[in-house]
């Protein structure tokens, strides 16, 4: 095939969005590109994947590609390398681009720029009926590819076929298909290609502004944001011309703040001195609109300044940080309502694939992102805080030790202490400044001062004017609040049956040699607490840790660990029985039994004994669960409340609600209960849990649930604490906390999810748990928090110099503490053991690997590169996989070949099957004979080196490359 022409034909770099989104520069891929990439350069690319991101590695590869793309045969070499590294779907895309007629190349290039990012979201089989430009054979190819592989692969096939068309008719049909299948924003972007300045597709390359308006969750290669002209922010209205030739204007809402919102925003505006402030106002008061106002005025001021100043290096960008992935989409849309889609983009860890943050800072005026995205970019030196002009922290009470917010602000505070310029203006927003466990007003005031120091705030902005307070009260929908305590079961037969099993297991442990010595050596183990309590759970966890670290006899260790594993499961079932239904608790035990009996081998005498005990118990427990007398009075009361609360009236014809519970397991059980209860089925509940690495929800799943909730598809969401902060659902008027009372801030936040008229807030509590005392404490702390916030507000206002000194002293003390911690960590690393350390199985004590066999991938995952390790583990199916995490394709669960204990995950990385270790599944045996169990890799007492290109290359010689299609 001929080399790519630079004049009319598409060149390889034109496919940058495809490469950035989908290319995996694996060892196999690079090994077929020796003409293009030297061994040293391949090593550089691989190191980038290891220590930073896949995207950074792809960017480096594209730099080298751009320099050599005119050399004869390069196109063919790249295509062949893709085919040989199981990336033929990308190769097919490139080959399609080579066959585009010259007159359509410009159109196809823009199609690649805008549409390629959406390929991860579209559903090709739903779009096919609208794509009349495709013949039956082509439609059959899409159908086959989608059903045999994934939606994404089917979308790539569809994209390749559409690229070959490249006609105006194809564009029209694609726009129609996107609109009909729920992708209106992407359709609008494609229509913008026909805008006034670009309806001649041969227009100048530089005039891109009108064709790069992107959706919130896209990663498109968008154009520059607000122009430097002073009036352009106000006048900038992106034009679009649809395919019928009718010119359209992207409508932006006019921002009209209420008087109290203007009062809150005033100190942060240029005319108010652009101070660093914390806006504190009730949930539902419209703090996000205050942030929009501050952002708009900041951008307008910077645009005017740019016209009059020779200093062109001032940062003019706004970054809006959130602490939950679920809030990215919501807050992005809010900013886009007033600033337009072309200048605002939303980013989270799941949506930062196509462009790095430094590129986006050049192209966008406002970026909404999770704090972790900015933390990663700062750590990797992709951006600096000096590149940002205005930094907004939503729910800023989370700026405390150990959080992403505080990691960002610690860098900022060092800049303040060292007088480094420029640095961004800070705007924090919260309904409640956290005072922790403060027991006095003085302690509460100290906590508020600490929050001001953490955020370098020079003022707490409150609604203090009489008119402002009156207006705020008129617009807030304050819910009625009820605490309902219910007595639990009086005769809990499930608890009695399970308790007998737990007592039998404890007797087995008591009869095991060495057990008494372990218990006697730790005073914390002398009292176990009641079955089904948190105290008992803590006792079992501590007991297992002591067994793992102190018991030297392998058979005895295995017996005791097996016993504690069963005790933990029984105790968990008692939690479920207490809070939900006995039926759900039995299901928990039955699932554990199925997991144990489903193991192929790995059983010893104790395993069999305890499995038989559970197997004998299940039928009786099922019979108890089917007895009406086993119903849960607390859950029954919850059902009554939900049924009554959702009764509609002429005044409130539509209702939505959120049901908060403590754990993901209880979310699932409550969901099942609601859908199986005839009187509650109409609620059609949706679940909302966090995006944790294992078993959580993706951002897209969370956004879909919230969309259905807003539209009425789900009348109720069952959620963990992930939904407590920031979610703005205008229709929500029922909020229930079920057997979960946490901090005062969490209480205020949960109550604040009520936004609609006639809101009701319920706390349904099991009186046996004595949670009402905690509720009373929270009410007292809430009043202390409000008083402390007012006290510090007045001090900052009336005594600014003394206040700044107090804040500076706190910041310097914090800096010294961080320096000391860093020094201690440095000394700890010097003391790390360099001798051989054995990692043995947590359960059976068999050797797994040595410390020198382990390598670190992407500063987060640990893999084993030893061939001998392959003989020591098995894999088993995991219903949660496949799943892509940090560029690693998680496929199977890793288990000990002997006892089937969980060891980690088998993943595809760089085209190879690699075992990823979960350190919690092992015990480290050190040269001095000491045994230590840790749950986090940062706590191991030996150094783990980062994986290198040489490591991977060696593994490639012994590891067969695994197809991504597998």
C-alpha cells in the first residue's frame, strides 16, 4: 500500500483521536516497529505506561510517528504491527481512511475528531436501521462484530464502514441515528461541521472554533476556549447550520442571581478583590450558580486584562473540583447552561483517555473534574497549579488530611508560604464546615480555623443581610424531619440457630493447640462481644491477624484461619438478618456455601467439617425465613413509611426519593426486597453505589441511573453515602436514612437531598442499636458548627491581620508536620529489607513467591514475573470481570492452587496474561523468622521495583500473547 499523502489523503496523524482512545502500545506492537521505534525509544514508551498513563505513552509514540510518517511504507508497517498485536480493529479503521475519495477527506477528518470518542458509548445495533447508506452485507458485518465481541468493537466496525462513505448523505443519516438513540450532543457536534464558517469543507485548517463543541463527558480535541477579546465572552455564540441549511444558534441561559447569591459571590469577584473565600450556605441555596458567576466574572476580567497587558502568561482557566464521580456530569451541565458546551468539559478517571490535562488547559476555559484527576496530573508534572487561574472546590469540607482535596491544597499552601506566584484564586463551597468530634465551642472554632487554613481562605462568605436571609428562607424547601425508632424481633430464631453454629466453631478453635496462647498474648482478644455486633466483627479480624503472625504450625494455622473465615460470614449474615430480611441472610450463607463447594479441590478436614455444618444448617434456616413470625418489624415500618410518603396529591403530583443505607450488601438486599414487595414495586428502584475498584459502578452507570431518576423511570434510589453530597435532583422530596447515622456533616448532606416542595426526611432506626443518642449528638454539633462558623466569619472580617497570622501559623505547622512525615518515610525506605522475603498463602501457608519476583505496574498494582509462580496458582471465573482498571484488563480471579484461597486477579497487560497480587491474601515471612500480615502494599517492609521493558520482553518469550478478542 502506498505511503500516506500529505496533500489530499488522510495521514496517520489524522487518526490521532483513534490512536489516543484505543491504541495499546504493547511490547508485541512495538517489536514489529523497529524501523519506526528503536529499542531505547520502545523502552521509553513502556516506561511511560508503567509510571504514568497509557495516554502519555501513546502521545510519545505519535510524536515519533509524526516525524517519520512521510517515509515510504510506514503506513503499511503500522497497520501490520496492529494486526499482529491483536489490534486489527484499529488497522481496519486506518485502511478504511486510505480508501476515502479525495473530495471527502476533510469531512472524514472532522468525523474522526468529533465522533471517535463517542464510540465507547453508542449502541451500533440500535443505530443500524437509520444508516440507509449501508447495504445489507455491511449491516450484517456490524451485527456479527457486535454480537461476537462488544458494542465498542461493533461501533468501530460501523465507523470504518461510514468513513468509506464520507458523503453528505452519510452525515445526515448518522446525525439522525445519534439523535434517535439518545446521543443528541454528539449529533449536534456533527451538525456544527456544517456551520457558517465551515459549510465549505475546504475552509482553512485554523478556523476550528465553530466545529469543536463537545459534550460534557467527551474527550474531543476541542478548540481554544474563550477568546482573549474583552467582549467575546458575552458575545461568543457558536453557530451551527444543520444539514437542511438552516442556521442555528447555541442558546445559553442568562445568569440571574438572587440577591443573597450576589451577596455570597461578592468577595470573590474582581470588584470585591478576588479574595480566597469559602461560601457557606444551605443545600438548595444555589451555591453552584454562585460559582458560575465567579467563574464568568473571572474569565471576563482576564479577557479584558489580556487586551491591555503585554503579560500573556497569566493563567486564565477555571478548574471546578468535585469529590464524587457522580457529580462531574451534573456540575458540567450546570456550567454549560451558562457558558456553552464549547468552553466547558467534564473529566473523571474514566473520561480522560483522549487528551491529557495539559492539552485541555490550552483548549478549554472551564474544566469540571474529580479531584483525583488533578492530583494525578500534578504528580506526573503534566500541569502545575500556576497554570490555573481559578480553582473551585465543591463540598470543600472534604479538604482534610489524606483526601485528594488536601493533597492539592498542600501544594498550594507551600506556594503561599514560599510566596510563589502566580497561584490560583480559591473558591470553596459547602453547606457545613466539618467540626469532627468537637466537644466544645472552642474545639469547634479551632476546626473551622483549620478548614480556613487548609483552603487559604481570607473570608467565610455567609448570607448575613436581613433581606438576604428573608429571601433565602423564601426559596429554601426545608423538609419535615422525623426520627422513628422501632423495636426489632423479640424472638429471633435465625440469630439463635446461627449462634449455635458460631459457638461450635469457637469450640473447634478452643481445642486447637496454640489457640489459647494466641488469645492470652493479646488483651484485646479476651472479650469477643455479642454475635452479630461490630465488636464481635473486630474481635474476629484481630484474632485472624494474630493467628497469621504468631502461629508457626501450618496445619494449625490453616484450621484457625478457616474457622475465622466462617465466623466472619456468619456474623455478616446476622447484620443482614437484623436490618433486612431473614431470607436475604440465608441467601448470603447459601451463596458462601455454593462458593466453597464449587471449589475444585483445595479442601482439608476442617474445610469439609465447616462446610458440612453449614450445609446441614441451611434447610432449617430457610424454614425459619419462610415463617411469617420471622418478619422484621423495622423493615416493615420502612415499607409503611415508603408507601405513605409516595402517595401523590394535587399539590405534589410527582415524587422521588432516596433511601440511604450503610453497605453495598444492604443496598442489594433492599433493592431485592422492594422489587419483591407488591405494594412497593411501583417505585422501580435504582441502585447508586461508589465507583470503587472492585464491584463498584462506572461513571456511565451512575449517570444512567440518575438520568432515569430525574425522568421518573426510577422513583426511588437505594444508595450508600456516595449520594449524600452534592446531588441536585430538583424532584426529590423523600429522603430516608435506614439504620445508618454517621457524622453531623453527613446528616446535613443527606437531609439536603430534599429539594422539592413538601420534602420529608425520615430516620428509621432499630432501637436496639441505640442510634437515637447519636442523632441527638449530631443535632447539638450542628448548632455548634453554625456558631463556630459565625465566630470565625466575624474574626476574619473584623480582625483580618490577626486572622491571616493565625492561618499562616496553622499552615506552617502543617508544612513542618508533612516534612517530618516525608523524612520518616525516607528513613523507613532506607531500612527496608533487601534480603529474601517469602510471601506465603494466608490460609495454607504454602510458598507463593519471593519479594524479588514482584514488580510494580503503574505505581498501583503488583505483578509476579517468576515462571515458577505459574505452578502455584489457579484461576477461576469472576462474574464482575472482564473489567478495565488503570489500563489493565481484569479477567479472572487468582487462587492458591492448594487451598483455593483468594490471591488476586489475572489481568491482560501489554498483551500478556499477568498475575496481580492482593497483598491481603498473603503473609510475609522475613529472614529473622517474623511473620507479618498487611492489607496494603505500602505497609510491606521490603522494596518493590517498577516493572521495566526488559522484564516484559523476557516474559514475552515465555508467555503466549493473549488476544483481546478472547
